[in-house]
C-alpha cells in the first residue's frame, strides 16, 4: 500500500504541468488510484467500474464529488498524505457522499 501511494505521489510530481487546476490524465496514476479505491467503493456499494477517481492539479487539500460517478482529488491533497490508507480514507469519505445520495 505504501508503495502505491509513493508511486502516485511520484507520478503527480513528474506529470503535472505548471497550469491552474487542469485534469491529470495518466494511466499509471489512474490504475493505482483504481486499485486503492476498489475495496472502498465495493464496501460502499458503488460500482467500481462506473465510479471514476479524477485528479485535478491544485495545491489545495481538497476532495469532492459532483455527481454519482466522479470523485475529484486535488493533487495538493495527494502530495501531503503520508500513507495509502489516508488516501483510502479520503476516498471513503467521498464515496459516502455518493452512497448517501
């Protein structure tokens, strides 16, 4: 788990251009986040194939949902977390918003 978070952080540092709040599209990051999110989403009764984790380039520590299929994470949040479990906790919090309607 710690290795997964380290990989995500490293890829975020390398992949982000110096622009304001753009969406990060990187297959390795998306796959790592999907793997971290899968048990949390399943526990919340959400579809692991329909629910997407989207990383936005933003230095703020923030995460949010806009609809029933997208969880948005700011890169600043990911970069400040110390463990994969902390990231899973954030995803679980956002998944609860979706599951709760």
